[in-house]
């Protein structure tokens, strides 16, 4: 946990939201706010990371996530190298540590890592040489910290007073690194009421003790909510004992226009994407006035730029809206 | 059609040659002329699109075409992101519109799109948000407008007076987006005589009414021509009823040195590549003094730079030859 | 051979170490020395190749090698285009020469080529137009000149007086383009004693006549050595008649701590990577104080930058250590 902080309390790596001090989290959101305005300008580049190299090290393919990190780095003027490790020389029988040591020797400044195994980003950060930072872009079921940051950033733009909010996270919380990181971020920001909603088999034990309200009934879960965060249903879970069927899941937990009426009138609806329309969310809701789903994508760029700039020690100027 | 023009009559998207005003087409060729000189300098970069982002969105793989668009954008100092959609999250069951909306939310300025379905570029342009331009890099059998522009640009460099020219397009016109776009561009530039040459089964109906001369005999088709444009033969057509065999096709429509002698003595020979030597064109002709096939590739870069700069509103300086 | 030199004796291409004059080789090492210091700065970029285009043309996949060349070019501010030819339009039946001619027409300045066939880089250089340079990144069993340059550069940083050195190259010399290039470079730099060590079946004939000492016994091979270069064992050789088994190979030629004790006390151990730990080298040796294996990777960047800058005629400033 403390691995990701310098002795002075700044971010060295971003591996998890767990243990991230509240003031640091807020500083990152403020920096993202400043950076979000440049995406609307014709010239989207800032010279903050000129001459730095960011390596996208994706052990698990994700074109979309890799693209947002690459764009974030390029807009800060960094050089970007994409390495798809599944096709690289690990297949030649080389160990992960040897691959990493080799990549480190190329003097990159930051590794953006995505891996199917929980703990992979920590492992890689532990073995990184002095001066190299690791940014977790999703590791197994463990953490997806930049997704959580962009989510709380999106919430704050609409509803700045977290203490007054009721936030409901709906779906397969058990297997979701997104939900895990969101719960931690929303807890750190002292959200008024935090709920998880889903079938009992998909809710990890022990959440009640952390002050989270667990609802197995969707109507109860979204009633009076200010923010509803829908999780992506991993269809492969359907085949196991966890879930009955897509139709049955939608009938019980799908976010329909009718259910959305139970929430606050100005409730916002979020989803990390990609969506399964008609499985976890109705199209009318996904495309409706409460949805901020595409705004999340735009905010993801600003938040990733903020994290990269903070970690690499760049001074981000305060920027006014255009 | 008008989708691609702003109310002021400038290009917003480039989807098709159809409906493109003559003066605009000529302006693009003039801009390309100005830009073509920088490819010969040691420093090939112009800062015209600095801070802009161009996304290559290829639903149909084409390393060569993608590379020319990427090089064109980089030489204008834009940032380039390559997305091979066949390997991206559309495979996760996401709809095309959701994928597009997500990519739009990343605030790119231009999408270069290639797709196997006719009309895909139009569809994507219709759903693009304000301020985002779409450049058609080939959609199904419909259009390939930058190929047509580079072809007429190449012709103009050799033979500036279009009204005096006889141009013959030879091959599978029916299934060729290149031919369709060339016919429109040459018509707009008021070429003296326009011919298509090939087996009746591969000539679309209705061309005669458009003033195009249809020749099923190769000798007649190339007789007295100033320009011969050979189309690539899609070998998969061979298996259907359309064509007899490669040997038979070459015997009837292959451009041999003997047939080339029927054309004007200073006739130029073009091909969009990649060539099937010995099927649609003899090697002696492809590599001979009449061939401008490689010049077409070089000109493709200048033309694509011109289109990008025009669409994104950059002021292209008039540049002298080095 | 002379294909790679200009009439003035400067490098035009880098295809092989064979025939490279000693003073030129030393000039490249000196330039690399100057450039190596910038990798340690926060801003790693030099504007030496701004506006130039380097195309990575890999007919044989190698993420690692391609990445080092891409990083080297980017740190010199060149634009980089990666082309994986196995997936490109050569599959559409186009000939290699047509593919090359098309790529040349895009006005790139340098092609970095890797190919499974010996002689491929020469062939490509022979067919390159005026003003286009070819850099061999490994062709079949023939040559891997930048690997040899980075190896002698690494040796020189530790042991500047080549005439006093005993260097042993251990392993499958017969099938190794790395070994072939290293033998030439070390010969040109007039190393005191040059040895190859391995089973007789994996040592090419005729080395003794070139002044190389051939040792089939590992103890004899490493005795008193200043530098030991381990080659990667191609596991696919194991299946043929060449080698008994991995265990047997390690027992006879693996570099163990015990065997390393036979070398000079300040002996350095090298390996081009990726390593087969427990096959050609013991982990204690690979990670031990004598190993300079990761330094080789870092030096590879500086050497590749030096070669690119030299070939493209950039004036490299003398840089002090940070």
C-alpha cells in the first residue's frame, strides 16, 4: 500500500485506491479539472512530459483502455510505446521478471500495466528500478484505480457535496475490480450513503461491516439514489452457478426507465463500458438525460493526464475553461 | 451528399467524390501541389495540425492505406492513434454506435475510416458529434475518394488540360470503389473522353447514359488513350461466374506492351496497387517508362495531407519546389 | 560489402560488420558514448532527426528489438512507422519488390529491417532508391550488426584496452547471427584472444584459420577470460541431431558459478537475451555481480541512436555525463 507513496506523501505509483490519503485524491481531481479544459481546445497538447517515455504494457488486451492512456500521455507530449505482451517474447520462454528488467533497461519513465492476475501491478512496482513509476490499468479482480478516479471526478462535476449523496453500485460486485476501487474512493470521499445492489451470490461478504448497505432488491437499492453506477455483466459468469440467465438478470437488476423513477429526479447514471444493452441497462436509460456515460470517457482522459503529470512531477498550470 | 460540406461550402467530411464542387476539387489538388514539395526535404514536418488528434479506425485491415494516412497526419504534426476494430471491443458484444460514441468522447478531431460495408463512412459521419470530421478510406464497393483524388492529381501533373484527354479505366469496374470514385472525379474535371473497358459482366449498367464509352474489347478501349488506369483484379471473383480464369483474363484484358502501343505515344499507365503482375498488367508495362504507379503512392501522401489540412481548417502556405 | 559505405567512407546502410573500417566502428562507439548520457536525463529527446521518418519493417516478429529501434528513433525526434509485414499486403500476393517500391514511394528516410532469410537486408538495400538507408536488425543466420556494436560498446565501457582481452563466445555459434557479427567486430577491434566454445557440431568450420581458438571443453574455454558472451540456445535445435538435451547441454556448457570462477576475477558476463535460465546460464550468474546483461539493453539504445544519427548525417553534440 505504502509502496505507492513517496516519503513526502506524493504518488510514486498508482496501484490501488486503498490507502490513498483523502487530500491526495482531491488534489488529483483538482488537477484533472484544470486539464479537462484543454481537450476542448484545437491544440490539445501541453509540453509537461516532453522527452518522457510512457510504456503501455498490456498483458490483457483492451484497445479502449490502452487508447485512453496513450492519448493522455501524447497530449502531455510524452513518447508512447505500446507493448502487447501476449505476442512478445514471454512466449519465447522468458520469465516475466526478465522481460520487465529488459524493458526497465530501456529507461522508460512510466509503465501502464494491465494484467489478468490480481496483484500483478504491485508485483511489477516492487521490482521496478528507482525512478520508474507503475500505473495500474486493471489487475484481475483487484483494482482499477483510474476508473474509480474518473468516476468520482464525474460525480463531483455534477454533485460536489459528497456527504449529501446516496450512491448505488449495481451488479456483479464480487468479481469487479471497478466496484472494489469505487467503494474505496467513495468511502475516502465520505459519501453519505453507499449501497451495493445485486444477487447475494455476487456480493462479497463483509461489506456491511465497512458501512456499506447491501440490497438484494433493485427497487430498494435505487430508491432515492443520487448516483447509480451500473457494472458490466461478465457474460461468462452466466454459465456458472452465479447467475440464472440474462433475461432473468435484466428482469431483476436491469436499470429500466421505471426503476430509474425510484431514484432522485436529478439522479445521474454511470457505466464503465462497454455496455450490454438490455442485460444490465435499458437503451432508453443509457441514452437518456440522466446518463453521464460518455462524459465518463472524456473525463477518463483528463484524470489519466492528471495522474501521469502528478506522478512524473510536472507542474500543471491552472487552466480556465475556454 | 451535402453532409460533407459546411454551409460555407468547405469540406467538413470527405466521404465521396459525388457532389463535390469542381472548384473545391481543384483547390484540393492545388493544396496537394504545394504540400508535395515538402516530402523531398530532409525535414518533412509542417506544424499545421499540431495538437490535433487523428484516429485511424480500420474495420478492414490495410497496412498500406493506414500507413499513408498515418504518415500524412504525422507530417502535419498531428497525433495519430491506430485502432484495428476487428480486434477491439466490438468483439465484446458492444454495438458499433456505442464504440463510436466512446471514441468520440476522447475528443479526436478526425476519424479515418475503412470498412467492408458500403455506406459505413456516411453512417459514421451522420453520427459524429459537432467538430469531428470523417475521412473515408474506402467503404465496401461504394467510394475511395482519396484514391480518386490522388489519381486525378497524378494525371494533372503529367497532362494538365483534362478536356483534351482520353482516359480508359480497365477491369472489374462493377465491384471497384476506386473506379466509382475515379469516374466521378474525372467527370467533374470534364475529361474529354471517358472509357471503361472490361467484360460485360463486370461493367455496371447505366454508364453510357452518363456519357461514358463502354468497351468490351481491349484494343478498342486503349486505342488513342492518354491515360490508362488498370484496376486490381479481386481474385475471389474468379471463382464465381464473373470471370473465366486468370490466364483467359490476361489474354483478353491484360495490359501488355503490344496493347500499350495502341495508346498515345506519351500515354501514362496507372494502378492503385497492389498489382497482380501477369494477371491485369505485364511486368514490362508496370516497370516501364509509361508507368506512373509509384508516383501515385508518393502523390497519395500529398493529397491526404491536403485533405486533412483543408478539413481541419489549416492555412497551407504556398511552397516552392526545393 | 561496399554497398554500405559512401564514396567518402561514411555509413550509408548498416548491413553487416564485415568490411566496416576500424575507425568508423570506433567513431560509432564514441558517438554512442556521447548519446548514452541523455537516457538518464528527464528529457530524453534530441532534435537531431526531427522531420525524418524511420520505418520498422519486421518480416520476423520481435517486439523487443522493434521497441529498441522505435525508442532510439523517437529519442532523436524522428517519426516512426511500424510495419509488421507478415500481416500486410504481401499476403495479397504482391511481390516483396513491389511492397518495397511502394514503401519507398512514401519518402521514408530509413528502413529498419528484420527478416528470417540471410541476405534480406542486403537485397533490400540493393533495391533502395537514392537517399534511403537500410539498417539490418537481424537477417537469418547472417548478421545482427547493432547487437555486435552494443556488445563491443559494453565491453569497452568496462575494459577499454581490447588488445589485452580474452573474449569467449559460448554456445551455438553455427546458427547465430549474433556470434557471426560479434566475431567480426571483435576481430576488427583487435581483441587479444578470441575463443568460441561449444560442441563441435555447433562450431562452424574455418574459424581456426581466422585466428579464433576453438574449445569444445567449457573449462578450457572460460579459463582466464575477461569477457564471456553466452549465446541463446534455440530450443528447436534440440530436436535435431545437433544437441543431446537441455540438461546435458547445461551440464557441459552452462555458465555456472563454479565455471565462472575459472575466468578472471573481474570477468564480465554478457547475453543478448532473452535468456534460458538453467539451460545456457545459471540464475546466480545472470543476476550476479559479473553480469552486464541489462546494461547491454540500455547500451543498445545509445548504439542504435548513434547509428541512425550517423547514417542520416546528424551532428551529434558531445554530451557530458549528467
